[in-house]
C-alpha cells in the first residue's frame, strides 16, 4: 500500500518502480543500508551517484531509515531513524539469522543433532542460535567472555567455556559458529581447529577470523553475512516492512 520507488537497483530485475536519484527530493522517507561503515555500495546501479548527491536531495521533513546508524553524523538536516533500536525487529532478525545459519550448516550433509556445535559470543544472534540448536538436540557449547553470559547460556542447557579456556577444546567441535565482530580466533586457535570442522562466520566486520588464513590451513570456512536476506528473503522483507511501518507511525 506504500508508494515506493527504487534508486540504484536497475540491474536487480523484477518490476520495481524505477526512479532517478533526482526523485529522492520527492520522498517522505528513504531506506538505506548504513553508508558510513563501508561507503555507499551500489552493485546493482546502472548509473553511479555519491552519498552526497543522495543526501543533498533529501527534503528537510523527510526521514532517513537506516539498518543501523552507527557512525552517522549528528548534524544531518533531517530525521534519522536507527532501525537497530527497534527491539522487535532486532529480535526477529536474530531468529531469521539463526535459521539461516542452521540451513547453511546442514548443507554439510549431517544432521546437527549428530554434530558438536560451538557458538562464539552470546549476543542476540548467538542466543537465538543456541536455543534453536538445543531444540534440535544438538550438543552446544557457548564460549563467551563475560561470566554473566556464560551463566545465561548454561541456564538454557548449553555447556560453556571462556575464551581463555577455548584452546584445549577447539579441536573437538564439528561446527563452529562465530557471532563476535572481532578476531576472536587468531592463528593459534585456527591451527587447532579440526580439518573436519565447518567454520561459519556470522559476524559483521572486522569478523571473527581471517578467512584467507583459515583457507590456507585447509579449513572448511565460510563467511555468511546477511543471512536473512539470502536464506529467507520473504520473511526478512516482512520483518523490515514491519519495522519501517512502526518507525513512520
């Protein structure tokens, strides 16, 4: 029911209403991935334009809706809405990410109930993933830095360890899911990972391990960013639409 146009998606196919960048000035709201993290990424645009061109055309009474607003300038001349502050959206996104991670892991040909799983970190995505894995009767260990996080993981039925205690255990897991956006698996820990292990990074930059280094060690390592949009795009779109509608009232 919304009057929607797209800019910079010309190569995406489909029957989306196309607009030129000049049409940004007509919009009451603009939905955008955070361009202050990695720049304005336009892989599907036929005509390139800059972030300055886009923002410079926005109306003063418009809203800029961001997947997250980390790094956004404070002095923008319009309202900025950080969808990462919408708890319902963030929780739903975490659940969809967990489901995507499980789908990714099961491409290895094994039921996860037969696989020893390690989850690194215990934020929203890790909590959703741990609960889902335990529901599938998979043996799960959570490695978290904070004692409180380890206690919460233990309460839901997971085994726990600290990063300081990870080295002697790292070779015993069949699947390792990283959710920590920091290099928690250094070269020494990667060297201890078994060659039979699936190593799946779900984190945002700077990621949980050096992918090239893992490949050099012969590990089955993958970086699986943006899982909801890649594994369950319809559900991801519905969750995003609900967040946008809440933001715009």
